C-alpha cells in the first residue's frame, strides 16, 4: 500500500514538473500558437473604441507581420484581395475600423508545422469573424480556412504570407 502511495506521489510530481516546464519554457510550436491567438485578439475590436486604442491595436497587428508580408484572401461573393507590405495591411485595418462598429475574430484548430531548421513554419487554421457594420443590415458571420507562412525574425514569429485555403465550390 505504501508503494502505491509513493508511486502516485511520483506521478503527480512528474506531471506538475512537466506542466511547470511547459508554462515557463514553452516550445516553438506553443509560442507560435500563442502568437497567432494574440493576433486574433488584436484583430478584434468593440463598439466605440477610441482613436488611441484603435491606433495601438492596429500597430500591434501590423507588428505581427514581416515587412514584406503578403495577404491573398478569397472571400465568397466579394472576390480575391491581394495586399503586400505592412503599409497596405495597415491601410486595410484602418478601413475595417471605419466600416465596422465591432469585429470579433477567433482562430480555431491551429495546426503548426515547424520546419526542421526552426526558422520557418506554416500554420493551418480556421478563422471566424463576427462583424457589425456601421450601416443597417451590415452584420455577418464568416468562417474561412487559412494557411499562414511564418518566419522567425529577431527571435519573434512574424507572418510572412496569408492565403485562404480552397474549399469545395459548386
């Protein structure tokens, strides 16, 4: 009976040590997932957000991207949009803040594939967006699959490329 109790204590201590190590020293995949989750949180904004908060939020989002980042997104019914560079990304974000009262973005099912050299990675995820426009009948909910290409710059993961994943079409 004493051996069973001792084994249980050792297992509990082992699990606690593993959790503590993961919390304080996360692996690259965990850091990458957290970075993408933080990006989704920064993309989201609420009603009546002030200019200073909007400027800070947009700056934080733009800092998640590499200087030569590119975005190619196909939205059903709206067409394909292609933007390159942080300046164009920043302009799109300002436009979104002007056109929407609020936007809630969430990333789900983030699958990370870290390259063997450790300086590049890809992530496949589903993003949902719940938006409320400034004009009447401008509300909507979208769910789109994305593929992100990321690279490590100055010790931080930066988004290099974003593209929508082609889904079945009729």
